[in-house]
């Protein structure tokens, strides 16, 4: 999931328009169903002539909204986005019509907080291959600008023109191969990626490391104006993947995949040394899991400790503490915190 300030991208797109490029990728949000995505990329049919521009950027500044829509019973959104990443034929059926989309270019860009992502991304979506089709990138504000900040229009236009020239050149490139040196380096990277299997939830999120790195190396080669993937492109892809891998470990490394346990863990981290009382534990998790959190009826979630504290009236109260502090989790190199 690539995240960051979106406005610069739209200004670059405007520069492409002025350059005379064909219509830039449509950046739209609010997709609540797979049918809507397929319809935006539909092929010609007996009903209409289909979509002329088969490129679509699904932009969701509130990515949790998309996750909520994908989790609804009967929703095809998750399945369709997975098929879109694989480049498969998209097809949705209803009583009114059948929509088919082929030969498209589909990209999803979103922004979400760690807490929202952990609470909304279900174990079904994670292990079903939805999460590992995204490149997760942790970002954080690097400075405070009381008066705001802006990139000069002239600089944005210059970047836009350079990007437009690169796109023109890339359109004339056919099959892209690797150089001999890049092939040898890629074999090393590929084997390293294949050996990286942390298991559990994080392992499921990283399950498509090899194709992700491959696509990144191709993208770097085309952006560099090259007709072949060279060592520097493979190295750049490897570096970006390592950052994305660290980001995923920061977000998912301590997650269990169980929404209840993860919400409780977040509450424990926020509480610090004081811990969270049993009643508060139930409240933090919506009051729906009494049997799971009640110390007399079931075990506490793993990786969380217990301790007794004497209350002012002399009664003993059981409280829970996090055995792993949030600060102990590794942050991706380059983020502040």
C-alpha cells in the first residue's frame, strides 16, 4: 500500500495534460463493490461501447472504508482487486447484465493508520492473498510547517515534462530482458526473498515478495529510459522491497491475525505499566468476547502478561500488561518515532 501526499501526483498529472499526453489515469475513489471497478474498465458489449481508456487508479484516502466494503457478505471487491493484480479477466454478473474487463491497467493507492489497518484487515483477507498484493510503505511527517509547504509550479512542470518524455520512450519498448550481470544479481535476490519466511500473519503479507521485486525492477528500468533491466535497477528494487518489508513487519509483525486479540494488544500498549483491568479489557474489545478475556473462563491472549494489584479497599484486582512494548517493535529505517 503506497502512502504519502497525493497532491503532488495530481500536479504531475496536470503537467502531462499540458504536455499533450492522452488523458492521465483516472484517480477516483468511493468504490464499494467489485462490480463498480469492473464497470469502470468494461469492454465493449451489446449495451455500449465500453470504456475507451482502460487505465484506472482507485484512490482511497480512507483505505479502511474500502476494507470495510470488502468485508461485507457477498462482496466481490477483494476478489476482483486480487484478480486485477494478477492481470486476469474481470467478470461480474447480475440479473441486469454481465460486465467483462480485459486489457486494463489497474492500480490501487490508499492511506490508512496502523490501528485502522489492524482492526479492519481480517485474517481471511490476509491469508486469502489480499494483503500480499499491496506494497506496504510506512510514512511519517518529517517536519512541522506552520505556514504550510508547496512545490513551485515551475518545478512540478519540469518533473511532469521529464516524466512525459520517459512515458513516451517506454511505450516504444517491447520485451524487456535482463543483462547478464543483472541476471546473476537477480538470482541472489530471488533466493534471499524465497528464504525469507517469518511465518504467521507477517509471512502471509510477504508471500509475493519475488513478483513484487520483479515488477519494481522493471519499473525502475523503464523510468531510467533503459531497454533492459541492469544491476542498478535490481538493486533499487531490492532496496525498496527491504523498506516495504520492514514496514510490513512494523505493522503486522506483532499482530496475531485475530481482531479481538490485536485490539486488546493495542489497548495494553497504550496503557503502559499500569496495565488494563479485566472490565476495561472487555470494553476495549466491544464487550463481545467475555469467554475469551474473562480470566475465570478462558486463557488470556498470548504474549500478554498478568499481575495482581491490591486495591485501596484491600481486594485484589487482576490486571493485564503487555509483555512486548510497542517501542520494542522495529521501525522501518528512515521513519521517525
